[in-house]
């Protein structure tokens, strides 16, 4: 796959990085349930995906939706919001997996 900078990166390397991010997104759920800091790891995930969005030219539609949902998690702070938080985490996982599959299928 060719990045915005013109560098070529192996699709498998990008997919491996996304697998790591997917695991980090999933870990947000038990962190919130156990009252462990989930906001700092969430900020890191958003930062990494924002950087990925700047590099990957063909995936802005998925990355925008994913980043929007992740940012929205900061609004779901009350205990009453937990089911929405959980649902959003699973939506984010679905989007991240969709992105990973598209990258693996990329023919660049």
C-alpha cells in the first residue's frame, strides 16, 4: 500500500498494527467496568488513528466514522450511559475490523 508520503508499506504490517489497535479498543470495555482509567488509553487510540488517517488516502470514510465514535465515548460518562458505551465499543471494533480487511485486500 502506498501512503500519502509516497512510502510503500506492506499491507500485513498495517493490518498487524490495526490488530493491536483493535485489542486496545476492546480493552476499553473492561477498564470502564472496573473503574480503571480508560480515557487516557482512548486518547492514545484516537491519536494513533488520526495519524493513520493522515497517511492512508483511501480509507477516510471508515476512519472518520471510527474516530467520530471513539471521540463520542468521552461524552458517555454516567453509569446510565454504560450500555451506549458498550454498544459504541462494539461498533468501533466492527469498523476497525472492516478497515483491517480492506487493507489486507488492497492491491497496491
